[in-house]
């Protein structure tokens, strides 16, 4: 069980990483499966064309990558809550739970992308505010099985009073993700699109998959901790919906 007294950026990140590492045996195969649209896209469009975001292959890969990331997030939210409860989520069980919530997760993610994009175009700050406000909308949809509108309002309620911490959490995770991508890029030498190798493209997608998985676990731990702090519930009560 996870002992939570305050919403701590360090504790949430450590919790997310811990859950991911503890479940590598099931989370990695699940991630590979959730990212199957990406692997299919790479086989169809090849390694070079998807690197150009304005090409047909590039646009298709962005869409396929988004679907894979959303599916993975739905899967690992359930897996994270189950782990925090003290369980060991199986691959088949986690996959089944993710498919039940996948449509709602995709709709919420699309709405979030549009709203936040508009916010970022308005001098960035509104986008950051919306990001912090709706940080746990997807976990709400997966765990509480609420409607799409209710997921947004519930996220706004849970994040109230903790949005500066959530902003800090977002910055730390984003910086880690960028640094990892840069290091991988330097190792495989694909700084320029013309020099991208087939291996480099596949490795980039694999790294993106792992980062997306850890990110999903961190968001799920955020949701768990916010509920414990604001509502005084325990992990068992949060996870009872899955019984």
C-alpha cells in the first residue's frame, strides 16, 4: 500500500517509476501490443518518410502513435492502481480493462489535445493551466467509469489546490523525456532527417513507447494520491471499482 500525506512531485515520480519497473514483465509486452498501430505504420510507410511530419507517412504515424499512446495509457492506469493495491496485474486482465475504456480515453485525449493546443496558442499560459486542470481526466474515465464531461469536471475538482505541483511534475517528466530522446538520437546519429536509419527509427519509437508508459504510470499515481489527500479514501476503496 502507498502511504500518502501530501502531494509530492518527487514521491509521485518515484511511485510511477517504481510501478513501471515492478511490472516490466507484463507492461513491456502490453506496451508492444498497444503500440501495434505504430509498428504496422512503420512497416507500411518505411523508416524515412514518417520522419517528415508533413508527408503522408508522417501524418499517419502521428495519428497511429497517438492511438498507441492512448491505448497504453488506458492499460497502464488500471495496472498502476492494481499494483498500488498490492496486486500483480496480469497481461490479459490489464488488456481487457484497457479495451473497456479505450473509446472514452481516445475521445477525452482528442478533446484535451484540441483545447490545450488552443490554450498554448494564446501565449502558452492558458495551455499550461488547462494541462494542470485536466491532468487526471483520463484516469478518472478509466477508474471511475464516468462520462466524458464528468471526467473533465472531476479532474478539475481533484487538481484544485495542487496545480502548481502538477505543473512542476509535468516539467520534470517532460525534461527527462527530452533528455532521453536526445541521448538516444546522439547514440544512433539521426539528428538530420536525411540520415535516419531504419534501426534509428525503430529505436526512437521504442523509446517513445517506454516514455509513454512511465508517463501513464506517473499520471495514474497522481490520480491516486490526489484522491487519498482530498477525499481521505484508501487505495482499496479506489480500486474496488475493478472488483
